């Protein structure tokens, strides 16, 4: 009996997290063409999904690495142009 309850809890939790995370992620994707902060909402949706799903954690890590690369590229190129920057 206890095992069935634990499985039901795990399934219910997975479904709720999946539904909530997917909803937030889809809203973020819609914000790419609609007004809104898509660059904030999409990682939040992936973070919620990452609680339960490994694929979402991988996507979030990839997104983070790409974002860091872009920021480093922008900061690096602006530092090269500005001789007064340290």
C-alpha cells in the first residue's frame, strides 16, 4: 500500500512540475515575438522543468554556457576598443 502511494505521489509531482514548467517555457517562447522578457522567462521554465527532467537541466546548462560566451565576447570586444578600461 505504501509503495503505491509513493508512486502516485512521484507521478503527481512529476506531472505538476512538467505542466508548470512547460507552461512557463511556452510563455517565454511566445515572448520572443510578443512583448515581454523572454530571456528571463525561458530559463525560469527550464529551471522548473530541470527539477524533474534531465534533458531540461542539459538545455539550461547549454543556454547558460552560450550566454556566458556571448557576454564574454561582448565585454572582451568592448575592452579592446576602450583603452581606458581595465
